[in-house]
C-alpha cells in the first residue's frame, strides 16, 4: 500500500508589483470618493488608476532616474512584473503608506512623528524597520531603552573650568551606554535628522548619567555640552 504524499504546508503568496500598484489605486479611489460623489463608479475608478500610474511614474523616476510611460506601468501591473533598476523594498514601503492612507495617517496610527515615517520610507537600508506603535495613553509604559554614543564636547566645571572631552573618556571603550525613558523624543529627533535637538538631549543625558558619577561632581557645578556626534547606536 502506497503512502499518500503529504501536501506541503500552504504559504502566503508573495506580493508583486501588481499588489503594490493596486494598493496605490485603492488609495487614490478613496481620495476621490468624497470629491466625485456624482461621478459614475467606472469613471471614478478609471481616474483613480490614471492618477496611480502618474504617481508611480514619479516614484520610479525619483529612485531610478528613469522616465516611463503610463502604458508601461499598466503592462507591468498586468503581468505582475517588477520595474527594472529599482529595489523592490521601495515599492513595499510605498505600499504600506498607501494602505494606511498616506504618511500622516500612518504616523497617527503608530502614534509617532511624521518625520520617523519619512525617515523609514527613505532609508537606503533594505532591512529598516517601521517605527513601533506607541501604546495609547493610560496603557502600561514600555521599558526604557538604551543608546550607545561616542561624542566630542565641552565639560564645564565651576565658573571658569572648560575642558574638551570625548565620551566615553576611556580610549578602550567604543561607546558610552545611556538610558532613556520610553517617552523620550531623542529617537524622533534622530530619525528626523534634527541633530541640534539630539545633541541637546545627549548633553543632558551625559551630564546626568556620566559626569554626575565623577568625583568632581561632589565639589563643583558641572555640565557637558555635545559638539559632535561620532557614533549613535540603538541598542
């Protein structure tokens, strides 16, 4: 008696260009819904597809520098073929934003800043992660997070003493570990490339978590001001 061959466990089909394009079409359709109430559904759908093709052409040109025709987009979508010369993760990121209804809508759903969504969308790292959703007000707080930094800055001691200091001061250490509360805005500032805010927040953290442990802190007022960030690691 022959044993029946066990079927492979079903897996979710991989998404292709057609899926990403359809996500954009659905977004454009939703955007037209309130503006074209008296327009026949067929005409509204056709206009949504036209606008989706135009937008997809713009996106492709932004990343590849190549200019195509609307008919080419339509052909790629019909055959579920990825456009050449551009990594597929760009399309998947755009699709995530389209399914959410736009950058602002996605930022609101994740309770994060618009800048963090834009930074994720434009990151050249194919493994860049979408910002994690923040809990609603009143929910249990997340754990504090750690950042490893190497900085150059000015240490002020008392009223007159100023010293240029690298943090960490130990030449054998690659970075200093700092701890931040879950509601700290330092990551938002970092993803938004707001270095001035990042340096201000690092200055406070280094002063409170590093300089405060030194003997000099027992006898004098002190502060540390970051002037340059050499390393910034999310641990």
